[in-house]
């Protein structure tokens, strides 16, 4: 499986996006200026998936994954959390635990795409 990246409908992709979204959502208030372009958003998602791949295999987020989550824009991630992607995430509480392991408090009832945190 080396070299394979999760597709946008896979459970791995969904878990990675949730991890990135919830880790990065605290930054949305702090970030000002122009919204990122479609190309920038595409690049942010690709970098996040690469940095957070160990999570898919049951490992804790790496420092690179946590850093990527801090700099990613929610406006790039949330639009791709469709009902189909959300349905692939079987344990949102696991995602929350992983995020808290990165030292970020998870806001309750935050809505991002088709996911709302507990």
C-alpha cells in the first residue's frame, strides 16, 4: 500500500479531514485577509492528507500533522465534508481524542460541512 493515498470517499480521507478540520478550526477567527484560492485549498488538503497519513494506520498524529492542522483553513476543508464523506467516519470521538492529544481543545457542537462535533 506504500504510495497510495486515500480517495475522497474513503474512511481514511474522512478521518484525516476531520482531524485537520477540528484541529484547525480554532484558527479561523484569528486568520484575516483574503480567502485562499481554489488551488491553495487543493494544496492544503493534499498536504494535510500526506502529513496525517499515520493516523489512518492507528498511530497518533505526528508533529507535522498537528502543524498542518494549525495552518489549514476551514474554508478549504469544510466544503468537502459531504454527507458521503461524513458517513465514512465511524468514530468522531476517536478523532476528538486524537485532536486533544495534539494539545488543542475541541469546541462542542462545531459544524463543518456535514459533521458536527459532540
